């Protein structure tokens, strides 16, 4: 059984209220029989962007996507080592009305090759420019956008790099928030990022450092984006120490109390394409956390390089920071391909809403029993999918006092498995009904367990509402 990022307190049940619960770890799970907790994989869709403008190139990377009112924006590094003329690094911005077709606006801000007809929004240091829309209700309008960039203090080429803050009212015209760096205790040669945590009421920053020669991720917090706590190394269950090149950590929009992360895992000792100049291969992995410091990291890849040989050269499969909800029922994400090749590009992919992981039962009937829970609400809603012969039934039981033994708890009258008509189909929101016809409001606030009977089915998330 997986080791989750948190466990039920020995002094009481888990209070979930009416919050959405994803099955990205075993936080809620007490026992599994004939059911496994599995990671799912996104479906590739189409090429979102080829980085072939003269000011971009084969090492363009570090992509951020976000939704600003009536448009989507994409920020990325324009960089070239061998595909076309080499040039300094720039930060570029593309826009889209649907998240599928992206265009480069002619912003007229910075000169390249004698013309300002380009989409460059920042020069100087653009290696790790990562912006976000500040959702802090107290944020000044002039600082509606904020970004982190990696620079050397005072422009001294011998100085250790640090994280500096930029601000913007419109996401196009940027300036430094102040001359001094905001965070200095890291290596920072990655996509360092920050955001406003609406649940905890603070800014959170995740950034690169090294420990014993391995790339690690650190976390710092701030109330004002100016004064930051000392960085703490985040920890993992589920996978051994490995090089996490980027982190792409974000609060999940449907439940911001849960953080989802999409690191690029780097394997520096492997070389799959002998004639390629650089060593290392990469894939995309997935992790989640309920406190921002302890993560469950899946050892199985979330995104593999696949059959395309040019994805088996170094530093590919970097998941962009940001998840978009373009159509009902699915989440859009983006990831890089063909790094260091003239066809360097960004792919779009989709995954089912809440569908990053699931409780999965195959062709034999299985059961899942939760730890003791306390909920609020009138009905139980499930996000699920079954085959034509598959199905799910749900029972609600007394919490009991000890380990998972039937003798220590009883099914609550009217909420037994046989009282629940079999649920089958494929829906992101299905209200569970029992033959009594009533809801679950009479059990709200009381410790209970849920028992799921499953056959050829996946359960992605649950919520009481």
C-alpha cells in the first residue's frame, strides 16, 4: 500500500468538510482489496508552438501558461544554441483565445535584428523568467502581474545568482520590484516559480537547489512578496532521491488546498542517442501534496518520451507551469519536445478532470475502505468511469474504534451496499443515491467510513456538497 503525504490523526478522524478529495495518494485510504491506486497519463493532442522565430530557437524553454480574463498567455525563454543565429536569451509572450492556436503579438518593445516587430517582453536576464497573476486581494493594481527572474546582484559576472522580483500591471511592460534580490539561498538554474496561496493566505515560492550533487526543490513563503522565510527542502514518499529539474507546482484550481506538481525528471548518466552532443534523458513525473512540504512523488512516469527519437536527447519532456480548463470535463497541459533540435516545440495534451490518478478495479470485484472521515453536506458526488459490465456501489459505515475489522463497526441503516443501486457509466459528477431516497445530511459531522465496491471501474475523486 502506498505511503501517503499525511495520515489520519490517532486522536480523531480526518475532517474533509465539503472539499474535493483527489485520489493522488492514500491519504483517505485505510484498506484496498482487489483495487489499486494508479497514475493515469495525459493524451497528446497537437503541436501548440514551434519555437522557430529568429529570436527563439532550439533551446527555447521554461514555459508558463495562464488565463487572464478573455485570453490565454504563454511566456517562455527565446534561446538558440545552434538552430539559426545564436543570440542572447529573451523572454517572449504568445497569446491565444482558445489555448490551442497561439500567435505572437508584435509588441514593439525591444529591438531584434533592426526591428521591434516581435513578442519580446524582457531582455537582460531571461534565463528563468516565470510570471503569475497575483490573486492576493490586497495586491496593488500596478503589481497585478509578478514574476521571478534569475540574475546576478549588481550585474557582477562573478556574483552568485539570486532570485529577483519583477512587477507589471498588464503582463507586457515589466520593471524590477526593487534592486535587491528576494531569495538568495539556492542554485536557481531552473524554472523557479511563485504564487499566492488563497487557502493559506501567503505567497509560496518553489525553487532549485542542490544537495549532495542532486537537484532538489526548496520552498519559501512570504506575506508581502518582499520578505521571505528561509527555504525548506521539500520531501517525498513513493520514489527515491532523483534529479527533479523543474517542479511546475501549482494549487489545483478545483481544490486549491491540494498542490499538484509536474517535475521534469533528469537522468544525467544515460545517453540514448549516441551521436547527440549532450548526455542525459528526461521524462515527466507527477506529485501531489496537502501541506506544500511533503509530497507523494510517483516513480512511474506521467509522460514518457515515446517513439520519437528526438525526445530521447537531453532535457526534453518539460511540463509547462500552469493548467488550463479549455473545455468541460478535461484539463489541458503542455510539455516540451525536440530540445536542442531545429524543431524544438511545445505539445498540448489533455487529461480528464481530476483524472491524474484513480482507484482502479479490473475484471474482478474489489473493495476500498476509507479511514474515518467527518464531512459536511447533503449529498455525495463521485467522478468515475466504468466499462459496460462494470460498476460501483457505496456503503457508509460507523467509523469504529480500531483497525479495519468488520466486527468493530457496522453499516449504517439504509446505507449498505445492497441499498445502493449500481453506478455505471462515465461522469465527472454523479450523485450517489440509496434506495431510501434520502441524502446524507443526517450523517454530516459524524465520523464515518466509506466502503466502495468496484468492478472494472475507476474512481477519480469524491466530494460531499
